[in-house]
C-alpha cells in the first residue's frame, strides 16, 4: 500500500471516529450539559425572581431537584423555559433532556415518555376565588355555569371537563395570567395544583381558597425523559431522588421555594 493510500485510509478512519464521537455526544453520553424543560410560571415549583444583582433567574422546588440531578451526573444544568403545553413536545423532539414541571405520569404522557420514581405528591388541586366571593363558592354546585380559569395542557383541564362540563373554561398558558384575569373579574375562579393555590392565597389578601370543594386528588410528580430513555438518565435520576428523599433535602428545597415564591415575578 503506497503513502497516498495510507493517508486516505487514515483520513477516513479519523472521519469515522469524529462522527461516532458526535453521535455519542448527541445521545447524551459525553454531553457536559443537562437541559431541563420546564414552565417557570408555577411557584413554588418553578418561577422567576430577581437575584441580589437584579438578574432574572429561575428558581423553585423542581429547579433545586434538577440542579442536584445535574450535579450528581457531573453536568451543568441548562434551563429551557417554555409554555407548559410544549414541554412534552420538546422532550420528544430531543430539544431537552428531561422535564421537571410539576408534571404527573398520566397514561397519555407515559405513552410518549418515561418517568422517574415519584419525588413528591402534590396537595389536592384547589379553586382560587376573589376574597369578596368567599361565601358564594362553597360547593362544586356553586361553580356550575361559572367561568373557571385553568392552565392549558394540564391534568386540571380534563378534571374540569369531567366534573363541571357546563362551566366555561378560560384556558391560558401562564398561571399569572389566569390570576390577573380572576382579579380583573374576567373569570369567576381559577383551578390549579394545591401547592400553587396556597401560595397565591397566602401572598394576596384579595384571593382565598374556596372551601369544601374537592374535584380531584393531588398528582404524584415525577421526572420525564424521552421514551426508552435513550440517554440513560433514569438510573441516576432515581438514585438522586431516593437519596434526597431519605436525607430530607427535598423537604428543605420545598420550604425554601415556598419562602422565595413571595418574590416571584409575574
């Protein structure tokens, strides 16, 4: 074999190794970052605040968990913020590595993605109303025919359809927008996860939780990854969840997030 043929063979081998390395990186094997898909409008789970330098940063219970997952993998966390209705699409498209967004492993979601072990069970969803209407909305029947705000793409949408089929729904992508519509009188109530509802009621004297209204049980929350776990993330994610459930860190992160949520940006 002459020199030219040897050189050509060497170049070909280099190209093969380069492509192979790129593919491995794209699959997550050698990636130095871990991209989180979330919808940061849901305190205390994920939300925006201004840090001590006046910079807009994303924090929250889910974000603390995501940071620990990335740290345990030796990777840098990158957060991709979007409307909740798009998080699973972005996961399926490979634009994010995992989704942590107060999200439950429903049958529909399990059909297109895989989920980690549970890391939290949310309080039962609650109905928020204006404080002046506290004595008006005291039962599910009292909400019949009333306009109820709910976040697009959530399990709450389906729950309202089943329980209050005659009540118009105001479906918006962002919870702060739903709350603003409630305060402006453009809807009669807002239906959200229990932890989120309590946060809004605690931070505003104009809002209260409607008492004695139970529509559904709380969601069991998990971390979603692409179907088949092609990047091999679940084993490490489950290990991080187990360790931090046992050592109490998850409880600490939730308490910290609840305290910070008073400063959430709208």
